[in-house]
C-alpha cells in the first residue's frame, strides 16, 4: 500500500489558498455589517480545513469560503471514484490502479447576496496529487463564474474582462478556452440553459511546470476580488420589489439543481466521505420552485432566461 508522501507544492498551495480565503473574506466584510464565522474541522482519514461562513448579513444572505487540505490512503470503493479523475490525466494506469495515496488542497466559495440586483458568484482554486507504487500524478484546477438574477451587461463584461487579464498572464489562448469550458461545464441539460453568464473554468492543468500554475492560481485569486467586489459595491443599495425577490428565490433553484446533480466537487466530496456541512455550504438558505413557471414576455426576467439559453461573448 503506498503511503502518502506530500510534495512541497501541496504545502505551498495550501498556504496560498489560505491567503486567498483571508483576502476574499476581508474584502467582502468591508461591504457587509457582519463578519465571517470560522469553523475549523478535522478529517478522520487525514487533514482538515477551515470553513468561513457569513449568514443573514446586510449584503450577503449566505456566503461560505472553505479551505481544506486532505490526504490519505485509498483502496476499495474509493479507488473507483479516483479512477474517473486519473482517466483524464493518465488513462494508461487506470486498469492497474488498486491502491494509492492522495493529497488535495483548495479554496472554494459561493456567495448568495440578499439584493436580487447583486449576482451570486462561485470560485475555486485547487491542487491535487496522487501517488501509486510507480507514479506521481498532479494537476491544478479552478475557475470563477457569475450568476445574475437580472442581466447587467456591464457587470458581465467587467467580470469577464478581469478574468481575461488573469488568463493572459498564462497564455493568449487561455481565456477563450477556459471561457468555453465554463459555458460547457456550468450547464443544466435538463433546462437547456447555462447556470449564469459564465466566467472561466479549467481542470487537469499539468502541461507546464507546477510553479507556472501556482502563479496562475495566485493571479486568479486576486482577479476574483477585482472582478466581483466592485459589482457588489455598485448594486448592493439598489431598491428591489417583492416580485424581484421572488424571482431571485426561483432562480436560486437552478443553482441548487446544478450543485446537487452535476457539480464535480459536490459529488466528489460526498462520495469520498467529505465533511457534509462544508460541502453543502454552497446552497442558499432560502430557495423556491414554481411549477411550470415562465417569465412574462418582454420582461427583464425573460431577457435573462434568453441570455442563459444562448451563451454570449462578453469580451
């Protein structure tokens, strides 16, 4: 049985995502009347994390920023889950994969604002490594996306532009590739629409050096703050109606559907006995579903729906 032997990058990346967590929480706390509560936890199989949550604030109705560093030995049913990951990186070893050890660290966040004029957002940056008796595999992943309830094209352009600037530090082809991956990944096939107006999404990055992707993750962490905080600041004090609030709760249902049915992180965490409270922190406190509901023709609600059925080129 392989015994877990972390590479220096696992500790280096954990320090980075902890810093990103702190910077994001600090930036969001300047806009809200409440502070994030920190809940530290340990994983029985190895490692642990810190979940920071803000609920019922003046701006953020439910927000969570989670950092974890987990590791350990794998066998039996857990290996089957990991084979799906390994197949994308080293398909030639999947059939021989019966025992392995792994290490993973990352930061993951979801912010659900109170005001329907402020978009929900999600971001995560992560590093993963897997050791077998013969191989050491590693890769980076992450991204950020924006989910508005009312379409503000200027906000969407700003969000995408900041992430394009971050991607350009990696390569000139990174943004269009990662933007397309985001549109394809955050998609609800049973609804025929994207979850929001997108952003960037990348996974299994290992073609360049570890340091290259570490620096890219660092750049993306700051880009998220630059992309999202100004949008919150601009829209948080806008007035809204009861109808707009009801639409927001209805659209949150789409968020729940995606996270529970398709999100890789949620499914991976649940199937590998992760910490349930931290995994499901992404779900909003209040949400609603309406049977066979369709927005009124020509309304702002219909405009958003049409946009999500046809992904846009924002920058």
